[in-house]
C-alpha cells in the first residue's frame, strides 16, 4: 500500500494511517491448512488489480495445491498471486514490502518462530525507513506467547505491529468467509480502515475486545471454553436421552427450541440426518469440522490462562480430563468435536468399569 505517510495516534494510543491515498496493498499469508487455505482464498478473490498476495506453507504441497485450486476458480487474479518457498522470501522475494502478513499456524511456538524469522529478515534485508508491516496472528495460541511476540516485535522494529486477531466460526465459517474476528483494539474507531478491509475480506463480524495486546485471544479462549464444556454436556445429554429410549430425532428437535439450545446441540448437532441441508460433520461420519484435538488444545489454553489470571474454572479440569481421555483415540481426536456423543456411547458400552453402577460414581476417566 502506498501511503502518503499520513499517520496519527488515536485517543487510545493505537496508530492509524489514512488510507485516502491507498493505491495498492501487498498481503502475505502463512499457513494454508484447514482454515488458512479458505481465508487466503477470500483475500485472493478480492484482490484489486494492483494488489499482490504472497503465500507460504511449510508443506510445499499445501502451497502448490492452494495456487492450483484458487487460480482454477478465479484465473483473472492469477498474476497477483505469488507462492513463496521460505519465510525469508516474504522480505527478500517480493516486489515491494508487504503491509500485512497473516499467520494461521497451529501453536504459539510456530507463531514465535515465524515472526522471529520475519523480523530478523526485515532487519537484515530491508530498508526499514520505507517499510511498515503489520503482523496479524489469527491462530489460537496461548496469551503469554502472543504477548511475548508482541513485545519482541515492538522492541526490534518499533513502528511494526503484531496484533492478535483470532477467529471463530470454524472451517465452515472460513470457507464461507463469515468468520468472526476478535482483536485487541478498544473500539471500531481504533481499527485502521485498511486493516478492517482486510478482515472483512475473510469475515463478517469484527469484535474489538480491549486495548491491551492479548484481549482478542482472551475473548477467543473464553468462548472456546464455553464451546468445549457445552459440547461435552450435549454429548452427555443426548446419551442420557438415548438411555431413556427416547426418539433422538424428536429429542434433538425439542432441544433446538428449548433451554438446552446451544451451538453444540443445534448448529453442530451430533445426531445424524436431522439437518441434511446444513452439511453437518455428523452426516459424514463426524469428519472435518473443528476437530476434538483442537477443542482440547483450546480448553487446555483456557484453563492454563485462567490459572495465570488467578481464576479457577469450575468445569475446566473435569472437562479437560474427558477431552484428554477422548484424544487418546486417534479416530476421535481427528474428527469433529460432535463425535464426543458417539465416544461417550462407546465408553458406556466398552468400559463397564466406567461407572460403578451401585454408587453411580465415576471410577475411571
Ligand atoms: P491446520 O493444521 O490445518 O493448518 C496449519 C497449517 O500451518 C498447516 O498447513 C501447516 O503445514 C502450517 N504450518 C505449521 N507451521 C508452519 C510454519 N512454521 N510456517 C508455515 N506454515 C506452517 O490447522 P487449522 O485448523 O487451519 O488451524 C490453524 C489455527 O487456527 C490453529 O491455531 C487453530 O487452533 C485455529 N483455529 C482452527 C479452527 C478450526 O476449525 N480448524 C477454528 C478457529 C481457529
């Protein structure tokens, strides 16, 4: 993006740039997995003729598959897309320096290594006086690592920024471009218009969560704690209904208009064939979706962050035990979280020692 260097400081201290003189924007995207491939595709599809998108994944095949697929669907933007072969190339192999680089990688350690490599390349190979890059991390990672990376970026290149911009909406939301973004900004006024425009290419809801770095992740982890707990409760509730020999289809419909209604019980209902129009994971053997091991990861992040915040999560440890136990089975760990319904059923069948029938006390998790 070519700025005429019109900069300012908002009331809350966030830097903003006037975009009145914007002529082009160069984007980078790192991590073309389940989520990233769709998010990057939306950016690609909405590129303006002078924009460019540079993409990279450690798995070379993911990068080449991405390029093949998106250019087949939208050939008109083909020349605006550049696959890269290393992190360093985001600095050394670009026509002009990038304004935004989005990371969508698994964990904090990946974010840290990617950003450190980028910063080191910027310091060694670019003219920092004419470069202004904002790193957006949409991965779900632990807050301390994100704060550490933010501090590192600011210490190394003060006018660069690193913003936590985690997302909610799952793979379906990423595919449709309807993700919700949570970011550490005080209000919508503090979100630079070019940043807003980038986020709106990939999502529909943008939630500023607070002034301090990490507040976007704090909101994300609080939400995903709720998701993990309600998902477990939904699986348990449907198994309870089954044990009463209730008609599960009727029960699920009843829940959908009753007080037990939640995303886990309706939008991601674990009972197959009820909502065929919604392409739910339960209708394809619980494949795809938001996999159980990622739910467990977020639950662990939430419980650990709570501890650091001197906050005890009443359902944290018990839910965590159940998710850890579920993830010992690869076929459960790698399927959508709604598969917990099936898993609880299996447990009841296979592990008769699970519940001491006389005392109704859990004896083994
Ligand atoms: P994924 O494993 O499918 O994709 C991650 C991608 O990052 C992979 O393609 C991997 O090869 C690549 N990668 C790893 N390290 C890299 C590095 N150093 N440089 C470049 N690429 C690297 O995971 P995902 O489901 O796309 O999730 C990504 C992040 O988004 C995670 O933090 C996850 O918790 C979060 N998230 C996932 C969902 C979901 O429904 N899957 C929803 C919201 C948030």
